[in-house]
């Protein structure tokens, strides 16, 4: 009769083969990123952890991958968030200027802003500011500019001085050199301008510029076209209103808002003639 | 032999006979459905048990097999109530069919984990549209909603393609209607004519022992009808709440405006809507809120009700089961010309063109190419025409002709956006409203009593709903961080495509806008007194 260790032998051999095959899988880290890009956090985390165990890829990349997955690993625990913080901090300390270091600084800020049970907004703002100051042209610094605008304009109490906040946020605008980041920034600022009555002219200018850059989500584009039309109407700029309303009708003819917009165009054209 | 033993033998014998019989039937069924040599079987699962649907899918399957003799399609009909549990078992067990109707039991995470994203194909023409007007148009743009309903804003991708749309109409018993209103009497076209029907029916009932109810109602059909009257009266009010100037107000923003005191149940528009609801609701059976959908259908089919309100999904079932002719019209809501109820109205509603009955391809599919081909075939102009001709459901594809029996369901496109209604509230808010709704149909000062009954509980319920909304948005915002990190890393490593770049831009914008909205909601809620 086979003793227990002998019985376990096939299992051990199988595990060893599996580990070797995984270690020799050069695409394990790529697959882990693919999973993470599709919300499959658990699967991605497991792959990164395996890659770390078998040293199947760049150590910094893998650790960074583990960190960004820990932000959303379920169940979301304080321990996981603290682990992610420790990882990002370590990665920044060892090299703050490579891609991993810069991205880690951004996700450290995100961790403070979004992922903690008690968000630390001042700390997040400080980290965003550091990122913008040190690497202004990097993708994550460009993203951080819109985040600062959101925190200063939308996350402060309704009684706060929004005009002062807008002035501070607008000082960052000259740093925006990536078109998509500028588009997002403009949409955030214009929304705040409309929401908190910070100036229709300003809101209109930001919206038109965002539209010129190109809005990557159709539904948002539809909203922006109508918003521009209505703002222009409110400012007495009929030609602009007609242009944007007509563009909406051309691009979204089946929208449930099309008839309302059509009526506006008729009204405007009638008044014009 | 003891008597007990004999009974045991009989018992075992019956079980054995039952077992053998069922084995025989199962084997026979298998044999009948057995695929031919060199033929693969595609399985498609859905919960549409309505009359005509099974047949419509069978016809599509038969035509597809005629065009592709190496593929046969098998339908799996799963009742709506057990669909989510069944689905989870199939997905986790690795036995899921090739195509599954997306909706019940599928959240973004399951979509990502178990379904194939379709963005690679939506930009290209649907090959089954060859020879039609849609031949050169991207698949996405051949849908009446531009595939908007199939798009996951969290995942920034398309995960399904749908077959139809739905609208809601008033069905009426033509024979009974003529008995009451006179031979050849036209259907009510506006609210005044609708009111006249109620009056005539009251006269008709006066001499009868078995009274006829005007409109069959239930917890399902009632709101389909009555919510429209409140929406009708609040069209102008809702536009006043449109701070962001885009002719649309989200449900959370409507609720926030309620908490901020910008409208309430004593606002003239809302009061007028409630009065209308009371007036019309009195023509439904007393206590209709506690009746089920089936009860309302029986009322109508047994000629105990003159009318019923339901969607285009019921047309085939009702017409097949009713022993009388049925006519269908739009719900006669007050128009701006109505002297009593017209002043708050903009006009008819533009009907939503959201596409329904959407199917996704599962990652577990052994035949993903064939599954994609069948999905494209069903949503081609010819395939969709075949589907609507048999199912009597509205098409989802541009250029498909609506069959004569369902012309009345053709979506109204020349209309304004709807106003607010009870469904503008969240789950807790609606619960409070539903618990007190019976008071709106009482005889003594119904509107005031109903409004007073909401005073204490509605505000805290709305606050709870909004806090839940903020939590949900925060969860989605947080999830986007990992997604964006992965997409951006792929781009950095040069392992990218134009699709990845599009997803980065769209995910980043979606996150920024959601974040902006969540904070605004949160700070506004904080500023409102509890």
C-alpha cells in the first residue's frame, strides 16, 4: 500500500510543472495588465503575485501592478489600501523619475482622495501639486490638473469662495499641453461655471474649446452641443446657438431631445428673420 | 406477503416506471435534436416567454442554418424569475451558452469577466447587410439608438446587440367600446375624449349588475398609465430644474432639487399632476396597487375591463387570447390646448428609443465566430425584419418596416422630454410613495391627504437614496483607477492600439465627469438641512 507522502508525489510533480510553466510564461505580466484593464482585478492580482513569486518580469512593474490592483481588490480592506500605500511609497523612494515612480505618485494621490474610508483631500492636493511641479508634461500630471480642478471647484462646500477657487484652478491651465487632458479640464471648469454661476461667457469659451479638441464620449458630446446652444442663447449670441443646435440635430437626429432642439432652432430663426 | 411490503413494491415500481419513462423521453428528445455530422450547435438563452417570440427565434435560426448548413441554433428559454440564478450557475460552472440575453443578473464585472467586447466589430459594416441600404454603414450606426443601450460606460465598450424597442399604449376592447360609445365611435384622441369615455361607461354600468371597470390595473400596469399623467403636468417644471442647460435632468438631480425645496408635492404643477392621477386612477379597480399583472390581464380578457395599458411586448399575447377585437392608441394625455390641464404641458413625449432584448457572446463560447455571425444576422436589416414580422415587436434596426398590427406602437419622435414622476425617486423614496399611494385614490381630499402623508418619511428616504447614489458613483470612480492604470501601462509599453487610446480618453473623461458630479451631489446634499 502507498503511504501518504507517496500518494502526494504526483500532486507535487504537477505543482512543480505548473510553477515552471508559469515562470516560463513571458506573457504572464501582459495578461495581468489585460485583466486589470477589464475590471478583472482578482485575476490580475493573482497573476502579478505569481509573476512576483517566480520572478517572471520586471520587479518594479510587477510591484506597481500589485499596488494598483490592491486599490480595488475585493473585499476592499484598510489592510489592502495600506499595503498599496506602502508599495507606492517604496516605488517612489527607489526611483521617483521613471514611469513606475511617476505613476505611483499619481496613484498615491488617488489613494488619499478616493480609496481611503476617510479621504485626505489636502494630502491628495499636495501630492497632485508635487506631480504637476516635477513632471508637468507626463500623462499623469496632465490628468492631475483636472483632478485639482475637481477638488477645488466641486469638492468644496457650496458656501466656499468658488470664484477664488476658479482663479487658482485657471492658473494651471497653461500647463495643459495634452489635448485630451485639456478637454477634460475644460468640461470640469465649464460645469462648475454653470453650476455655481461663475460666468456664462467663461463657461461658453471653455465648452467651445473642449468641443474643438473633440469629446471622446458621444453622450457627453451631445450634452455639450446643447449646453453651448443654450448658453449662447442666454448670452444673446444667436448665430452660435443656431450653429450648435443644428450640429446636435445633424449628429443626434434620433435623440429624445431632438424635437425640443428643433423647436429652439425654429424660434431662433423666426426671431432672426 | 405483508400488505406494507406490497405497497413498497408498488411504490418502487412507480418510481422505476417514472424513471424509465423520463429517460426514454430525454433520449428521444436528444435524438431528435442531434446535430448532423460536421454541424456545430450554437445555444442562445433568453427569458422572453411572450407569445410569438419563441417562434420568431426559431425562424431566425432556421434561416441562419439555411445560409450556414454547418451551424444549427438551439434556444434555451429560462423564466425571468429564475434567470439571474440560472445564469450565475451556468457562468461559474463553465456551461454557459454561446449567446445570452444581457440584463438580469449581469453587472459590469460579470460583463467584463464572461462576455466578449464588441468594439472591434461595431465600427465595421455588418456583413449580413450586404445588398441593403445599410451595406456600407458601421454596424453600430445601423441601430436606431446608435447602440447606446449596448455600451458600458464603466468598461467603455459594447457588450451586446439588441433586437427591438418597446413603447407603451392603451389597448381597448373594440366591441365593448362600441357598445358603450356607439357603433363606429372613434378612439379617444385627447384627454377630454378620454374623460367622456369614463362618463359614458358610468352610464352604461348604471343598468348592469356586473359592472365594467374602465381600465384594468395592477401594481405593474397602474404606474405605466398614471406616471405619465404626472410627467405630463411637470414637463415645464423639470426644464426649470435643468441647471446644466442640456434639456435633461437626472433622477438624482430631481431628488436633490426636491430636498432643496425647489419643488415639492404642493407645487402647482405637481398638485395638478396628482389631481389628474386621482381622476384617472379612480377608473382602475379599487386597490389596484395590490393586484398582480396577471390579474389585470384577466380583467381585460374576461371583458370586465374596457381598457388596459401595457407595452408592445404584450400585443401578441393579448391579441391571441382575447375573444374580441383589440384596438390600440396612444395614452390620451392633456395637450397644451386643454383649458384645465394645459398650462403646464409642453406637448407629446418623445419616446425613448432604447434598444432591448440584447444578446452578448460569452467568453465560454466554443464557437465565438459563429455566435458573432448569428448576432449580426439577427441584427441585420433582413434578420430584424424577419424577427419583427413574426414577433410583432418593434425593430431595433434602421429601415426595418413596422408590421401593420403594431403600427400604433411606432415610437413618437416629434415630442418633448418627459417631466418628473414617481419613478424619478430612488428605491427608498418610491417605497414611501407606494406605501401611501392608496390615499391618492380615496374620496376625501385625496391629494392633500396623500401629500401630507409623505411629509414625515419622504425627505429622509430621498436623502438615503442620494447617499446610496454617491456611494455607487464612488465605487465606479474607484474602479476606473485600476482600469486606467492598466490601459496607460499598455500604452507606455507600446502594446497599444487605436482602440486602447480611445478607451484611455473615454475612461479618463468618464471618471472626471462622474467625480465632478459625485462631489457636487455630496456637497449640495451637505448644504441642505436634514
